[in-house]
């Protein structure tokens, strides 16, 4: 499946995720912290960070949002995507939420994730974490926690692979397509 | 899977499409537990309900479904008292074309009218019941409900339809879909209300004892359609209730056997069932109503207005 050498290897990815977890731990001392992954690859990312951080918190919560119904480009799709559904198995009110996405680019996914989150309840604070920030924002959204910043050309695509979803841990830069 | 414009019947759905609709209905139903039950998916789209026959349940179910997807909903009032001619249906189509509606939900007393509309508009047409022909969203919500109760796999489960099979598009569509899901089906009705084209593999009973002996898992009561009794198919309502209704005495046997009870609504108390059925713990009527909204949201989400003209059989 890989069409070129990965830009980040399994070890690099582990380091990035570790860095992400560390900066979250340093700036979020309190409890009532909830990690919410944006389906699909924000979910394994949130789970990895959860595993690294859970011993540091008395109660650390984990959830998932499927933002399909909040996308702003559904009209342009030929077929509607199959839904997975969101799973926030706790009361969001007054929680400090960190929303995870594997790559932050235009900011549209994060916007959709934020909107969906706010329809589930009224969190005390929401922050955004991304494994990779590639710049190129089209909306006034910024990532509070970033694992790695990468500069790639607009016609290129960053694809993050997770063992759980793709069978390997690696990040590739590929030609064609947004994201 | 190719995009679809219309939902006109159950037969034209592929297995993949069926699975798509039923699987997506689960996350749609989960939305009902949130503080905000609405999603922005169909923002800026218009859903028009065009009912040539009276309906409270189906119409409001579609309205709630469309509103929860953030679509604008418009009720197109049709004069139901006059006999609606073919020409006026075509006139209505040109009106709704001019209104640039994205989805049209149609109910009509004549079979095939939704089909006719679908062929003449770019809007997505959903059949909400036409004549004795089909009521596909009812069948989908019924099967969705059965899947919830029996845990997904319906193969081998047994369902008996009781009542006015002849005039029931619900019985026709739901029966068809149940059989497709691998269920065994049977029917109990007065001889005058059993369709002549009933295939021999569907058992047709004449009394409740035969139904109980068949050991059904579910009993699906049909509404006695008072409005279709201008040609009398049954001697009297009282007699119908005595012979075919779910009376208290029969409910006891139903309860003892753990049989589930379904009904498409609205119920005629004292005709096809007694009051006590409504509080029976395995009565699925309210669950059917709730699931109807989720399934209709799923159908609206799936269809692609303007994609292909006049698909479906």
C-alpha cells in the first residue's frame, strides 16, 4: 500500500503522540478532562493519548464523534457516507474537552466536530489537538496541541495510518486530493 | 451502491441499500437522547408533504424526521373531499417543480401515483402509501423494530398478520420485507379479506386457535379500514371483534406465550384490539412510532434529489 517512504515512521509517530500527551498533561492539571476523537483517525489518536495519560488523572473520560451529519460538503458527495454514530458516554456539561483529529488543515473538520460537540451539551472549555498541523486554514480555528508541524504543497495529501485502522503506524505524503 | 432519487416500494431496494438504511437508522435514533435532537444535515433543503388521503401519524412522523435534519417542511394541503383526477396530480407536480422542492412525500389512494410523480420531477419522491400497493417506510420501520427486539437476525422468526390483509399496503410491504429477512409469515383474516394472489407458502388461517398453534413470535394487528367498508367485507364490527380481535382472553394467551404485538396505527380500540393491549409489556406500538422517525431520517439522508430521474419499479 505505501507508495513511498513514510515521512514519519512508527517511532516518530510514537514520539509525536508522547509529546502531545505531555503538553496536554502540563497544561490541563485539573480533573473533569475528556478526550474526544473525531471519527475516523482522531479516534485511535485519542485512545493512544488516553492510555498515556490515564494514570495521571483521577478520572479521564474518552468519547468519539462522527461528524458526517455536520459536514459542509455533503451536497457535493455522490453518495452519502455510512454513519458510525457518536459515542459520548458521559455528561459533557462543565467538562474540559480536548477534540482530536489526526491532521488539521482547512479547519472544516474541527468546525464540524465543535458544532457536534456543542449539540451534546455545554462543556466548560474545548481545545483542539492534532497529530499533524499542515497549515492552510480556511476558517478561524487553531490547534491548541500539535504533535508535529509539516509543510507540504497544496496538491499533496498527508495520510496518517494507525495500526488499529490501517494495519501500521506511519505517516505518508501522497500526491493528489485535499487533506 | 449507486445514488437513488426515489423510494417507491420495497422490491426495488437492493440488499445493500436496505442495509444502508437500517444501519444508519441506529445513529439517527441515538440522536433522540441528546439535548439537541437536531442535526444540520439537510439545512436549506425543502421537504414537501403531499397527502391526498388523511393521515396524522405518517405525516407528522415525516415532519419530525425532516425537522430533525434541519430541512424546511411544507404541508401541501390537498382537497381530500373531492375525487382527485389524474390531471390535477400533474398540475400539482408542475407547482412543486416551480417551488423547487427537494423531497416530496406522497400519499395517494390510487396505486402508482407516487411513481407518476417521480417520473415527472427532479425532486426525490418518497411513497408514504399508495392505494393497496406499498408503504415502504412502514415496512422499513417495522423490520427495524423487529431487529431491535430479536437482536439483528430475523431468520426463522414467525410473524402473523391479522385483519384486513386485502386492503392493507402495510401488510403487503411489511410481509414482503419480513419474508426477505428470512421470517416465516402467516395471516388470519375473514375469507373476504385475504388477497386472491396469496402465495401458497403463506399460511392463511381462519381462527385464532390456528394462529396460536402456529407458535408466532409476533402478532401484527392491522387496522380495520372503516373508510374502505363502503362495500361491506365484514358483516359487523362487533362480530369482527369477537372473531378476529385481540380480546382480553386472547391477550392472556399472547402474554403466556411471550408473543410481541405490533400495529401500524392508528388503532381502533374495541375493534382489532382491546384497551388492555396498549399497556401490555410486549406491545411494540410506541417503539414503532419512535423508530418511524429514525428510519425516515435515514431514508431522507440516503436519497439524492435530482440524481437520476424516475428510478424504482
